[in-house]
C-alpha cells in the first residue's frame, strides 16, 4: 500500500467536490461546505481549478473529430 501525498489528497477531495457539485440535487448546505473547503487553503482552490481544467479538456476531446 502506498502513501498518499498531500497534493494527491487535495486532488481527490477536489474531484469529490467537483462530482458532487455536478448533481442537480446539491443543496445550499453542501454548497456552503464546499465554499468553506475552498476558502480553507489556496491548495484547495488550486486542486479544484486543476480538476475543472481536466474536465474541460475531456469535454474538448469528446467534441473533437477524431
């Protein structure tokens, strides 16, 4: 079993939040929890931005004529 680095941990949290926020069932309390998590560390904001960028790249690949 390998240890998770802090960066991997933040990316995992960011990915979990990103997926949760895509749901039409996200409630105001979940949104507030996300905002608190995001504000808690610049590393959280950076990780979430990376997840958003990755997701955007996947959307671009889906729409590309290959």
